[in-house]
């Protein structure tokens, strides 16, 4: 997965969790908790700026435990209903797609 798409995924999931949790805290409140610059934080959530990995994970750590759990369950789902197969395939390079097709072909042959 390329780096830009990976950061977009983190931001999308973070924003999704905020919606699921009915998280009533503003960007300003969150940036105060986490000691972030308000404008840096706001630009991250609107997609105008990326955060360094360390900054993002510091941000995630200062969120409530229920928020963190929901975030990680969405990021690393164990339930297939949360897996976006289209997104996974779109993020693969040609070599990865080739390996995937080979695995699928072998699995189909074994089942027949």
C-alpha cells in the first residue's frame, strides 16, 4: 500500500470512529488534550495535511479507550463484514495481484 493511501486510511477510520461513537468533542478540545496545534489538527482531518506517524499514534493514544478499540477493530478487522475487498485490491501492485490470482486459482482447483 502506498504511503499516501495508508495515511488516508488512518484519517478515514479515525473520522468514521468519531461518527460511530457520537463523539461530541470538537477538534479544538481534542487538540488541547493531545497538545496539538489546532490548525495542524484541523488540516489533518480535512485531508489538507498529513501527520507524522508518531503524531498520529500520539493522537490516537489520547483518545478514550472505547474510541481506540473501535479504531483498531476497524483497522485490523477480524470480521469479514468490515473488510473492504475493493480497497484492498486497489492498493495492491501488479505483483501482489498476480500472487492473489494464483492463490485464488489454486483454491478453486482444490475445491472442484
